[in-house]
């Protein structure tokens, strides 16, 4: 893992502003991600697969609310040319987060028993009322992230990721050593709260002069101007979240919380570091394509695919071959299944790394409806596979799942290249 990151960073030498910005975020990301990776062998010995399974369920439920927490308006914070309009989009996103947080509380209050029955796990019950707080702070965090991305303050974003993962890991360890099984959940909450408050304080300090531009009329204008975000992009994002949450819930229902813990660990140990790196690339890529001519988008997309493939292929080949041995050696014998699952999921996760930044192109070329249609298929197929083949042996099920999702992502790449090539005229 560390060798792969070192090799990747050296391939992204600062020959251009794009590469320098990516390098800044990746450097911060590498430091941030090294913290949870370093303590993972400890966490897997003080927490059980069942604990990780309950944590995965909490993320699944809170994630569905968090996806809609801003109405997806944070994605257009970077679009306006003037800060006057952008600051109103930022405030609008935070206000929506507050509203969704309150709504989530009432949903949990009135449907508490139904939710427990649906997820088939009573251990998650005492944490359901923490979900509204999670929804709010995740919304604030996402909105401010896009604001600082707009201002190209990548050092602040990189530092904040270190603070987020560092505080998360510290709290998880602290509660774990004191035999509290809920330490994983509390560590996650604590990390978001600390990092969100820090970004907000920096925003107040540096951008206080823009407060005079905040008014209700302007917010109503941007609410209407960018209405395609909640109409098209929000359903797409919710469908994507429903896929992730649905997979976790079905695994818990048809197998066990322990199996879900193994699956979530497998996904986390590959998706988390590569996801953060991919997220860094996505942020800078989104900023670049937002200000580029549409005729250039095909070449930009093709260049990203080639670079991402060169970066990720050696890393994922290493994971594919050695994951079963590494998981047993690093995390302990009880995590052998997670290593086997990781190896099986590698092709899917490899293409997911490549395609994640490309999804922002649908916003730029105003084709959110196309992305929505694809997302529906991308959500239905894995859930249908798990439902239809849950009687299979667990590893056989994951082979079918990984193969199917890999094919779908190949189709996604072809689709984005086709759409951007049409713009060249």
C-alpha cells in the first residue's frame, strides 16, 4: 500500500497547476489515510466482526439521510463566477442540511421499531438518534469542502482530512481499549464534528466580508436557478446510496452481522484509501472541467482515464494477488474471509476508482438524467444478485457480484467518452 502511494505521488510531479493541486490533496490524503491504516491491526483485535457489522449498518442508515442533506446544491458552489452568488448557495446548502436533520429525527422517532425490524439488528437501536447529528455535520462538512475547493485552498482541505481521520482513529482506539463496542461509531461522529467545526471557523475568519451578500431573495434565485440538482442529481445520488446501504442490509439479513463486518472491512481497506485519493483527484478534476470548454472535455476525460489506470493498476494487481495473505497476517486469523472477499472485489473497485471522478462530467455537460438512468441499473443489479443468489456460498456470490459490477463500469466509461466526443463537433 505505502509503496503504491509513493509511486503514485512521484508520477504526479507538479508540472502543471492541475498536478500540483492533485499532489497537495494526495499528500494530505496519504498522511490522513496512513493513520487509520496504521491502527487497523489494533482495531481488528479489539473490535469483533460483529462490531464492524453494526458500524456498517449505522453508516448505511445515516448515509441515506446524509446524501439528501444538502439537496446536492453544494455541487454547484463552484459554478458561479461571482462569490456573491456562491456564498448564497453555501448558506442554502447548510440551511437544507439543518432541515433534513430535523426531518430525519422525526422519521426515526415515529418509525423506530420498523427500522430495527427492517435492518434485522437490535444493536443499532441505541445509535439511531445520533443519525440527525451526523446528517447535519456531514452536510456542513461537504458544503464547506466545496467552498474551499472553489477558492483553491487545497492545503486547508488536506489538513482537515488529517484532522478528521486522526480524531476518528483516536476516539475509536480510546473507546476500544475501554471495551466499548460502540467506539467505531463514536469515532466516526467525532471526526466529522471536529473537522466541520474547524472548516466553519476558518470560513468565518477569512470570508466574513461576504456575509453582506447573503439574503433571502438571492438564495431563492439560486434555489430556482440550480433546481436540476435536486431534481436529477439528488435522485441519482440517493439511488447510489441505496445501492451501498441495500447491499449491507441484505448481507446482514441473509447471512449475519459478522459476515457484514467481514465484507465492510474488505471494502474499507481498499475503498477508503483509494476513495480518498480518488476524491482528491475528483475535486481538482471537477474544478478543471467546470471552467474548461466543452469541446475539450473528451480529451480531458480520456487523459484522466489513462493516468488513473497507470496509477491504480499496479496497486490493484498487488491487492488481487496478496490480499488473502495480508489480511490474515496484519489483522488476525479471524479476518481471513475479508482478505478473500477483497481479492474477489478488486476488478470492481479498480474500475470504480477510475470512474468516480468522471461522474462529475454529467453535471458539467448537463446530462444528469443520463446518469440517473445508469444509476438505477447500477443499484438494481447488485441488490437483485444478492437476493437471487443468497443461497450460494458467500464467496461464489461475491464473484458473481464483482463480475457484474465490473461489466457495468466498462459500459459507464464507454458512455462518458461517447457523450463528450459528441461535444467536439
